[in-house]
C-alpha cells in the first residue's frame, strides 16, 4: 500500500502513474494540420494561441461554448498570465467595436456589448482569483468602461457590469478572509505532541472514548473532507501544470502561494494516517489494540460505502505504516477479512484498477442520485493530482506545427471540472463538534514516537528491529 507522502514531492518522481489517452500529442509524435484552428469530429483539438484567444471573444453572431470558455480560461494560464489575456481580449473587443461603429449599427453594438459583459461575468464567476491582481482588475475596468459607452439609453449593460463587479468583490473578500483564517491555522497537526519516552496511561482518552460508532466517525471524516476540499479552486489545480512547466519558465509560472490549499488538503491525509497509527500504537493492552484496529477497519469500510475514498485510503495507509504493520501478535487477533477487501479495493497494481472501478461506480451513482448522501464522491486526492500531472507530463503543450495541443487541455479540464462538481456537494450529515475537535486536535506521534510505542507493545523480533530499537533508546538517553 502507498505510504503517506506529500503531493508536490511525489509528483516530481519518475514513478508518476495515470491513464494514457491515445492521440493526445505524445512528446516526439508527429502531427499535421492546417489553418489557425483545427477541429476533429466537431471538437477543437488544436490552434495557435492567438486564434484560441480570438475564439474566446464573442462577435455579433457568435458566442463561445461555455465548455470552451472554462477550458481555455483554465488552460491559458500555462501560456499567458490572466491579466495579459484580459488585455488581449480587450484589444480584440476594441477592434470589433470600432468596426461596428464605422457601420453605424447601434443595435448590433449593444448586442455585442451584452455578450462581452456575459463573457466577463462567466470569467469572474469561474476564476475570481484572477482578478486579485491589480493589473487584471485594471484591464477589467478598461474593458467595461468601453462597452458602457454604447449603453446611454436604458443602462442595461451598466447594471449588469455593476452586479458583476459587486459579486466579484464579494468573492475576493470572502477568499481573503478564508486565507487569513488558514494562515492562523497553518501549523499542521503533525507537529502536535512530543516524542514520548513511555506509553501513556491506559486511562488516557482515545478515539473510542469519543466515538465508538464507525458509521458516525466516517460521517464526521466526510464532513471534514468536504469542508477542506471545498477551498480548492480550478486555478489551484492548474498550478500542478503551470508552475511545474519547465518549458515556459519565462512565461506564466505558477504562483507558489496559490498551492497552499492543495498542500493543506494533502497534509490532512497525512495527519489522518498518522492519527490512526497513533491511536493504535499508544494503546497499552493487546486486546484493546485489536479492538482499535478492527474499529478503524470498520470506519474505512463505512467511508468506502459513503464514497469517501480519501479518508478510506488515509486510514488504510495509517494501518500499513511500519510501526503498526509490525505488530504481528496484535494482528493475529484481528478478523482481517474486511481489511483484505479494503486492500483489494486499493490494490496499486494495474494503476489502481480496482479503485478506479469503484470510483467510476460512485461517480455514476452520484450522477443519478436524488439525495445528497448518494452524491458524495471524494477521490483519493494524491492519485487525482498524479493523474493530472501525468497527463501534463506525457503530452506536449505544443504540436510540431506550433499549435497549442488543445486536446490535452480538454482532458485536463474535464477531470478538473468533474472534481469541482464533487467538491460542491453539501454534506448531509449533522456536524459533531466534539468528534471533529478530537480528529483535528488530538496529539499525533512522530515517526520516532510511533516506533518507540510499537516496540514497547511488542519487542523487536529480528536483528534489524533490534538495531532500530537500540538506536532509539540511545537517542532517548542522550536527550535525557
């Protein structure tokens, strides 16, 4: 089973895994096309950056497909900063406006202006963080100022712009407040608790003293997952591509400050895994450790039934950490049939084929669901991120003719859009502050402390473990 790992270190390794989609412009493959935009079976697959930008801007007789708007705005930041794209959009708008003015067609000019405002509205709603930049906000004001000049009679366009601007400012203010709160809570739970020299007394509170119902705990974990994942936005996920693209160092490299929401969510996975290991290793009596393992197995199973695969994987990873996995006498008392089923679902072979099948089933259930409970899909975030990066890594951004490989970005956008749909599901379970407080604040042992507790529970069985235990004791004596 995969051990806990930080997303942004793991995806840089050579072992990244994901599903290969044929014909998406693999590095070194040949491709031939003509024209500024190339379509295949009605789907745009490539084009020059300039042509793609022009395709984004409405005309009197044309308005871009919403899927294209989302995909291009999301992927364009790999090649050009949002404020520069806004400037180019403004320039194209100005050129079209001048042509309409020359023809003295006021009706068409109003229709065109309304479409431009609609495009900007969709942009500000989907990617409000783009406008936190002063340059982008300046370009937005410049464009809206131009389009209002043709709306002197009833002010319809002006009203739409005012509503759009107000909504944008509210979104930016809400994100700013959330960021301030995150900064205050930035210290990860992994840092809590010190390395223990002896095991805690048997009377010390543990998770079973707070919640002994596996289903309830799985529901509270789902609450935490949905709260945390809802702070991730499409442009955050695109950082996986943009700030790691060594080919465009001089262009739109990702803002590292924007990756915090990704790192914080990944850190939650690691903390949960370590909490599970801590809860098991800190128990003094073997009978109680057995009960603790069986409890977490049941919790993981309930997470699976809910569709909370991220918590399920974190729990399994925690039980597979070496300090827990080596407790053979304890595991011998555990009824492992349920655990074997869980490990089967999370078997890493064939690119986690079993997990992907289960995820597909949960996705289909979500799409047909009538209740919020059936809509929940929380994928294993580490694997989702690896899949996105893998798509980026094996498919080139540009085709041999210089076109942007838009087919690649269609697929990345599709996966990100699907992920965002899952994050918007409202949690149907009642929040239990007592349980959540324990999950989020309970002391977590360091790796060293886990091994100490594990060896105190069951002594070393081979030369390697004896050497490790000896080294740990020497370290503790030196600290004393």
